[in-house]
């Protein structure tokens, strides 16, 4: 007996209209922005209306704040700021910058005894420091040298690429002091502080040993090339050629290594020069004395004027709200 099966109605999923969805989204965003601007307009209108109502009180408060800022600037001790630039070679400049920045915690703690030991300066001198900051400086050297690098891909095809030399590892160090006399003494003090670090000192010794080993290898290579050249000259046959004037010229057909010897000698001179500069920090620009202190008068006046204005405005607003509730 066969059963009659009626097909069930299957609802097909409706297609999503992207244009409709985008329209609703932008409409919602527009309504939200409109409400935000209306709210900001109400707040601004209420602020100006309230300020105009008590303008004379707010003006007096602002003038008192500006006067307080001016007096604060007159009573504050002067601040002389200067900076030093140093190149790093042995260790990464981030490590050196972090080590120098660690002195700021000692300055904030006013532990001048420990700071005097670290910088090898008298306590009266390190007590003049207000701050010390070290940061990485990305200095672009104009007219940087370029070199050609030959790169080979997986298929063995060689391509030439011009590569600029890398930027020098430069650290910018800024200090603030209450006095400008003898501010250049901090240059050698900070350099000695970095060089006396055990890890950095160990890395410096290791770099110098590696450089000396390279020098010895280059010197041995030069001696070997000169020996080969001397033997080739002694064993090579002598031939006689005639020039245009029919004068005999004796030519030695020996293989010479003059070009290679000159290259290795130049490289040896470069290594010897590098040995002298292998220090954690090579000062490019030392600290220099500053004649005029940092001018903070405008900043202090504006800060205290805005502070007094905000405090007075808030007090008046609280007072008016209290009256309305009463």
C-alpha cells in the first residue's frame, strides 16, 4: 500500500541586500553624529551663557591665576638644558640609553651620595642635576656612501642592487641643571659611567680581541702574498720585446699580487683605526654651557590662569545648582 507523501514547504533564505544594509548603517551613523553635535552645541551654549553671567568674577580669577603663575616663575630656580650626541659601536644603543635613564630614578630620590659615586663627581656638582634623559636619535647623514650588492636568487640569476650605508648608532642625551657653570663636566662623567658597567666593559674587551685577531690574520695574508709574488718574480722567464723605436725592453712575465696586497693593507689600516675608536660611546657633540635659562614664564602663567578659571567656574556652577535645588 503506497503512502501519499506531500512535499513540505521549505522556506528559501532571503538574500541580503548589501545596498540596503549600507544605507541603514550610514543612516544610523548620521543620526549618531547629529545627536553628538547637538549635545556639544548645548554644552557650549550653556558654558558661554554661564560665563557671560559671571564674567567679572571669572576675569578676576583668571588675572589672579596669571599673577600666581608669574610669581611662581620668579621664585622657581632657573633651569639650563643642553644635550650631547654620542655614537655607539660595541653594544646596542638601546642598552646604553636604558642605562643612562636609570640615573633619573637616583635624581628623583635625591640620593646624591650614590649619584656622586656613579658619576665620579662631587656631591655639590651632582646636586645641580634636575633631570637626565637618553633617547635614540635617528640622524640622517647627508651624502651617505652607497655600495653595490650582488644578490643571487634561487635560479642562479645575479642582480645588482645599490644599498645605502646604515645610519650611525647615535644616542641623544639631555640634561637639566640649576647652574650653567661647569656643565660640560657631565660629558666625561656619563661616558665613564657607561664604560665602567661590567657587561659593557666585557663586550668592549671582546670586541678589541676580535679586532686584533683580524689584524693578525690580515698581516699574515699580506706576508704570504708578498712571498708568492717574490717567488714568481724569481722563477718567471724573461722575455725581450721591441718597441716602436727598436729599443729592447725586458719584461718579466710573473704573476703579481700588487692589487691584492694594496687592498689588504688598506683593510689593515681600517682595522687599526677602528681599534682606537672601539669604545662604548664616542662623543660627537659634548655638553656645552648655556647662557640663558629655559623660559617657562608663558607656560606657568597660562597654566595657573586656566587652573584658577576652572576652579572658579566649578565653584560658581555648584553654587547655582545648590540654589536651584533649594
